[in-house]
């Protein structure tokens, strides 16, 4: 019965999105890529992020470190919620697919702030203010237009690299990615290895219900069923599975080495997930040698209604090293021995 409720909530969310009018979705063939290179492309190095992290809550509109997606994705609108406690580090929240705004994370922000963590909300490409006019948040991120989907993933990964680098002077950096955000955070930890001269390595990864491949959601879940239906309704064609699997290879983080040690990566899956197959999250954890646990939850309930998961996140972040007593960017002086975060 519990499993039915969790999975039913996921399916209800999937069905509700069908009430939104979508732009036509068509298959577009991708260019050839090298399956042995993460993201299948050598990628230009991202610019440094020109942002000043102040002591007050703020919205920061800055030039994106990569601009190849064009307007409105040539800018980042970052949300910053600094702690008023002695700072232990920064948690970067990388949101799930199609999230409309960051209001839902207000309780999480307050909890992390109480325990000495700044929180930064990252706007994934094609989400929030970055959604093209006439589209809804996230609609254009993952579609059957394979070239655009690939470049959206590349942009998100490079932006997370630059964002991590900008936060490093302020102490430890944690990427907390949920669903699509977990996938992008995992992929970022692979691509960061290409740039050893840049400070792209986060201290911890917290990946909540992440897929190891976008293909796992598009093909092996009710989300994919709906997108296949829309594709056929628009006169499109569904490509052979063999082609899809080949295209997904460079976009599967578990095939590559993460710059973050496995002990510093937490992967949380949901036993009754109707959006991301459990085995997909397990494969990602195994590939990274990460800490793994599957919770008695669905995809949506894992994110908002599983207290045991968030308690485990708190315990996991207790393993962060102490912050050195050195001047930080906004002039605050971190303590030698910050208080230990309590479980929530």
C-alpha cells in the first residue's frame, strides 16, 4: 500500500504536466561524438564567474560562464542565502527538472543556515528566468532534440564548475543535486578532471534520486512513455534503442572517474521511484564507489517528505573538515572549531 502511494504521487505529477501545452517535440539527429570522452566533446574552458558573495540574502544576475546556448541562457540568476552563524561551508542546490521556482526549498535553506551553511540556488539551463519566452520552466532542457539536450547538459556542467570555483575561497563546497540536479552534479565531478589548474572540485556530492543517464528516464519510466506519445502525435519517429544507447554512453557519469572520492559522495535512491529507475541510481553509486542507500519513498516524496533521508544528509555533512581561520570573501572570519550540525 505504501509503495502504491509513493509511486502514485509520482504518476500524478507526471500526468499533471500533461495539462500544460507543450511546444512541438521532434527528433533531431545529433552529430557524431566520442563515447570515450565525458559529454562526447572536448569542451571549451568556462570563463570565471564574476560574482561577489555578500553577507545578506540576495539575487545575483551575472553573465554565464558559457554563452553558447544564447539568450536568455547567457545569464545566471543565482539566489544566495548566507548563514548568520559561523560559516562551515556552502551548499549549492541544483534543482530537479521542470521546477518552477525555488520557494519549495525554503525549509531546507533555513535548516542549512541554522547549522552554519550558506545556500546558493543554481538555475539550470532553460529553467526559471532562463526559459525561452512561450515555454515553461525546463521544457526545453531534455527533449528529443538530441543536439540541444546535449548542449544543455554541457552548459549546466560547465556552469557548476565555475560556480564551485567562485565559492571555494569561502570554505567547503557541497553540491546537493536532486533528480536532474543530481545527474548534472555527478557529471560535473567527472568533467572537472579536465581542468586540474582550476578549483572545480567540490568537497562533497549529495545526489538525491539521480539518474545515471537521461535515457533511463526517457525510455524506462512513465515520463518517457508520455514523451514518446507526444513525439508520435507530432509525426515524429522513435529511433532504434541501439542508437539511443550509443548516444547515451558519453553522458553516463558512472563510466568515468569522479574527482570526488567515493567516501565523499552520498547517493540516495527511492525504492518506489516512478521517474528514475532504482537501478539507474544504484549504477551511478557503484560506478563512483559512493555511499548508497535506497529509502522507502517515491521520487517526489524522497525530495520533500522523507525526514530520515535529510537526517542522513546532515550526518554526512558532519564529516566535512573544519574551516581554516582565514579571511573569506565577504570579510567574515570562520572559526577554528565550528559547532557540529545537529540532525534534523
